[in-house]
């Protein structure tokens, strides 16, 4: 998955040796679905852009377009391609078809599409195994809950979110098989008010720990107000709730973005699919806080075990909600199953819209 | 459900309704004066941004709220200048104001992303606030909630019990006649517009100072539009604004509770509930009403120039 | 001192031509100051914002593609607004139009035999869905006197959630790993491209046709006249024997149909599949476009182009000059405010009078 080859290193050295002019710089463009200031998903992507600009200041020039609606993204992507970009990161699933269409028109430009599944000769895809982090969260939550009920604020029923819920529940069940998970779908990625209302509803119904798959820090703050605990999302949101955040599943795209840019610079770039997790540094857990030392140690051990491949959230046996077997004992869920997950594991009461 | 659980639900409903109540009451006064300002969302989001920025800088929630109201008022002044002063089209100007407000709020808020403040303090009356079942609901809210309810009562009193209120309503119903009587039509309208802007800004600052105490771009998420609809729902009556906002907020909160209790319906269907419930409630209300004669201020949305 | 507006006997053609120019120049001057405060040369900003988009064939096509749905929806809305009917739910009518048309495309995916009927069927389905959806606020208004402002707005959110449900549920592409989107439509279900480069599609022609038809109907027909009379003086309309009910339904049908058609044209033209959201707010922006164009079809066309140019120029400014999106948004809002304010010059002469304001 990590494609640092000797050739690439040599190429980079050669480039370092030759003097570069401003016009020789590789222009790298980023397309974000949300505002850079969301302090969540788009913010994390922009951190990787800034990291890239810092890592290769003499060789790249970066630019971005924010708040690009998915249905109106083709023009934005094509505009970047026409503006002389050599590499373009399109960072939301809904940009998939427009990215492919523009890529057909600009065969020399390289494209990197996040969280999609269609590739082309000049289109790579990449995503992160967010669910690995959520498994760790599930274990922490089940250990710390006093009411035995955990609240989960979800955005939209897509496989990424569903696999996250399942991994969280499997992690929780590995500690306490009787733990209950209450799920609320808010049908938005970002609406602080509605996320806070969902948090209040879950806390009122007996949840004492909140997890979320929406972008704002509102649920964390709500937990803090009521003296309860919660997990951050996308970014380390500790500053919003220093007394409530247990940890956060942080997306760290910097390593990948820098690696791919270097590959374009040295000519070794090839279309491929990357699905990185904790091991690759793409999924990072924010510092464990607001928990006793033994729970922290357990969480850290789990992270290490996942990185070492000793623990896999979807290792069998995994039973579906309806009682059928999804993954047999001794086996591990294949990637396509996780990528397309549209069923709950046993123990979740919610009904998934089909 | 226990008594405390019911109270928790009611508290959530009331706080969810508060930004809608404050913004809608402001717009109600504007529309009663015969002006339709569709820019509530823009004024609200500016109030949220500037309110938060000022509160961070001065470390005072009160000054933040005032700055938020001031931001809404500033944008409203632009709107008033265009529509009342220059007789520009009200609908288009209001929408332009929304775009302007979204842009300005982003510029103002850019430096405050990722910062947080303590939420606005809640009232605490020893003894009363701890009463089981009702203590938190009646004696444990923050100042915005009480301000919203007080505003409803105050505006009702103003519109139907004072001479100034009578003039304002007259201006909204027949500007030509009030002008002929020598009343300052444009002045009244301009002040009404400013008041509406202050309310929208205050409602926005409630979001960034009390409800979810941080700034995030476009954090109003369409609440300004709902406030506009609630004015219509309320037939331009302050008491009904409170009822409508509570109905809307209640439907929002109840559908979240229904989901948490796993009743097994698609999330989209439940999310649509507040909108559908509002339409149905309005239909039922109008079934019980005598037909004929619109309830809207007669001159609503029509521009006025003294020489006509 | 006070400002007095003295009505002009007739609209002055000179003022009518000059007022947008004056507004534009003022906006550019204010924008120039703001930009130079951010350390960007105003001249460069102007070139990137306004000159480049208008000097490249590709961006000209993009402007047309962006303006088309705005013009189509706003032209339909003009009928409502002329009749003083406040349909602010065109966004919802757009969405159900796209959904219905997209549904036809998904249902006929890969069908054998002649496929020439599919695209017309989609356009028809989208238009009819838009009309049907607009009938809800229209009928509630004429039957029960329920305000169309509230119902049409609330139904926007309902339509968005319905599309969200359909695109994630029943109409989802079964081969797409449960990702939230329909299949990519067959070529037979796509509006043809008019030029090389797969940008300019036939939806633009629909918008132009709507402009021509609306100009004729509003200017030359009894119906167009009746719409205006009902809007300006319902009493006079009753005396003249125009049925308010029939006109209300007709105006809503026209605007709903136009929005629905724009929705299906967007889905069949630009997007090529159903997604959980298909509109970046076209239905709301079209309301400004309608009034900016003074509710006349040609004016609407011009206003739609202005909005499209500023949007595309804003993107260029983000890329080339790193100007934040919020600045270009604020500039867009400022420009619109100034254009609306300057419009006063076409209708009034402005006079400064000494004495107290009244």
C-alpha cells in the first residue's frame, strides 16, 4: 500500500539536485465539499494541503476550491485542470463521476479521488479505514458507560457510516456483550444546532457516552455541558470539550498527499487504490483523555494491536442483525464487504433504510 | 416517561424554538409595517459570527449578544436604505442580503474558527430551579430564552396597546392613507426594518453564544428561512409565533427522540416531519377560520414613495 | 435634508441602460478597495473575475450551462410574481422534476429496441412532476386560503429529503457498493452536447425557448395581460371577468413546470445520474434572477448571465488569486444590492429637499 520505492527516492534526489524555477513547480489543486473552516472533514484535507506546501515548498504550489456542491463540481474540477494543475485531489465521494469525466478530457493531469471506487489511468482512489478508530472508541465506551447505553449521531446511511457503527458496536461488545447502542440519523453532515438536539435526545434517553459521524463539535459540547463523555470526529476537537472528549478519530491525509505528490514529481505515479488505516497513519486517534489509566492503557494496546494486524474489527465470527452469519469464525471480512456494508451487526436495534 | 424526562424534552423544545422565536418576532414587526425582508438568514448568520467574535474579544456574552444584534441591524440598514429609501424590490433585496450576509459572516468568522466559549450562563434560583419536574423548565434557562418570551409579550403589547403600534400596523395596511394623514411612513418602516435586523442578529448570536457556543460557517443552517415561514404560520400574531416555533421545534426534537427509541422508520421520513406538521397545522387552522379576507398586512411587499 | 423620489412620467431608456453600469462600476470600485486591502492587485482581480470568464470558449459555455437553469426557473416564476403569488418553492419543484425524470432514466436503463422516446419522456415526466408539486401550494391557497409562502417553502425541504431517500434507497445503483447514487444514465437518457468538449448541452436551448415563449405570452396574449391585472388589482380583474382561481393555478403550473423541466434538464444534461442532492440552490437564486430581470424574460436572461459570470469569476479568483470564497460571495451580494438600488434611477428622479423627513 505504501509505495515508496528506491526509484522514487532516487528521483527525488535528482530533482533536489537540479535547480527549480517557479514555473517548474507542480501545481496541486484541492476540491473540498465543505468550507475549510468546518473544523472537520474539509479542514483535515486542507491540513494535508498545508503540510504538502510546507514539505515541498520549492517544488509545489497548492491551491483549493472550497464549498463546492457535489452536483455542481464538474466545472470546478475542470477549471483547476485548465489552470495548469498537474495533480488534483477531489475529496468527496460525490465528485466521483465529474472527476472521471474531467480526467478523460485531461489525460496528462493526475487525479486523486477520495472515498470513491472508480479509477482510470490517471485517476487514483484513496480512503481511510475510519472504522478501525471507531472499534477502539467502542471498546472505550463500553468500558466507561455506567448506564450501559451509548448514543450515536449518524449523518447519512452510506457504507462508510454503517461500517463505522458496526465496528463501534463490535468493539463495545468485545468488552460488554449487553451494551446498547441508540442511533439517531440527522440527515446532514453539518448542522451544529441539529446535532446538539440529537445529542440532547440521546442523553435524555439514558445514553451517557456519545459518538458521532457528523462534523461539528456540538455533540461534544452538549456532553460536556451535562457532565457526560463523547468522542470527536475527523479532527481532534479536544479544545471544544476538554472535560468530555475521550479521543477523536482523526483523518490524517498528509502522508498520503505528500507521497503521491512526490510520485508525480519523479514520474513514478500510477493509478491505484489506497485504503489506509491506523497502521499507515491515515487514521489517528487523538490523545486519550478523561479516562482512568487502565482504560487508557487498554485503548493504547488496542491501537497497537490493530496496527500490528493482531486485531481486526471485522474478524469473524460476525453475525448480522437478522442472525445470519456475515463472517465465519477464523475469517476476516473482505474489503468489498466493508466497503459496501448496508447491514447492522447483531445487537443493534435500529433499522437501516434499504 | 418520568416527569424529569418530560421536562428534559420540554427544555430541549424550548431552546430549539428560541432562535426561531426571536428571529420570527423581529420579522413579524417588519412585515406588520408592510415590508417583506427575506434576508433573515443572512442577518442571522452575521449576528452569529460577529456576536461570537465580539464575545471572544471582550470576554463578555452580553457584549457579544449586543454586537450580534448590531450586526443584524447593520445589514438591515442596508436593506432599509434600498427598499424603504430607494424603493428597490424587497424580495430581491432580501435575497441579495442573504448572500452578502453569508459572505461577510465568513470573513468576520474566519479568525475565530476552532475557538470555544463557555455557554451563556443559566438562571439559578435556589430552591425554585431545583423543583422536580418544572424547576429547570421555568427557572433554569439562559437569558436568551426569557428574552424571547418577553419579546413576544412586549411586541403584542406594543402592537395592540400603544399608539406607535397602531401607527405601525396602519402603515403596513395602507401606506397611502397613513401618508395622507401626515404620518412618517418611510421612517416607521425603516425603524421596523432595523428592529427586525436586531432581532435576527440576536437570534444568530444565541446560536453561537448559548446553543452551540462556537462559530462555524453557515451555522444557522436554514433557521432564518424557517423563521420567515413561522411569521406566515402565525398569521402575523406574536403569540402564535411562539406556538408555531414550539410546534416546529417540538416536531424536530420528537423525531430525534423517536429515532433514539428505534421505531424503525426511515430517517428522511422523520426528518421531514417538522415541515409536514407545520403545513398540516396551518391547513387545520385555516379550516376552522372564516373564509375571505387575507390576514396578511395589506401593503406587505408593496413599495411606497411619498409622491404616489 | 431628505431624499425625495420623484416618479418619472416614463421609464427613461438612458437611465435604464446606465443604472446597471453605474451599479457595476461602484461594486467594482468597492471590491477593488477590499481586494487591495488583502494585498491583491485590483486590476488583476478584475481581469480574473470578469475578463477571463468572458474570453475563453470553455468558460463561455460554462456560463451558459450555469445560467440556463436559473433563467428557465426564473422565467416560470415571473408568471407567479406578476400575479402577486409568492411561490418561493421552485427549489422543491426543481428537485422533484429531476427526481421524476431521473426515475424514468433509471427504469429504462439498458432497454432494448428504440430508445428515442426516453429523453422526451423524461422531460415530460420532470415537467409534470414539477407542475404536480406546485399544485399543492396552489390548491391549498385557492381552496383553503393557506399562504403559499409557507407551504411552498416547507415543501422544498420535503422534496430534498424525498430525493435523498430515493437516491440512497430504491433508485440506488445496485452495482455501486451501496454508495448513494443511481446508475449513470444511458446516452439515450442524456441531453445531447451542442459543442465539442462535453460542456454545452441542449438544456441551454430549453431555457432560450422558454424566454421566447414567455416573451410572446406575457407581451401579446390575453393570459399575460390577465396575470398582470390580477397581480396589480384583484378587484379590477374580477370586474374584467378574469378568474383568480384559474389564474393562480395556471401561474403555479407554469412556474412549477418550468422548475421541474430545469430539474430534469440538469439531471439529464450536467449530472447524468441521480445523486442525493442535485441543486446548488438554483430554485432560490432564481428568485433573485426573476426580480433582477424585472420579471421580463429578456431581463431575466441577462440577470441569469450576470449571476453565472460572478459565480464562475469567483471560482477563478479562488484559484488564481487565493481570494477567499466568502469575499467573492460578499462581492456578489454587494453587486446585487447595488444593481437593485440603482434601479431606482430608472423609475424616479432623485431630489434632495431641505426640511425634516416625513
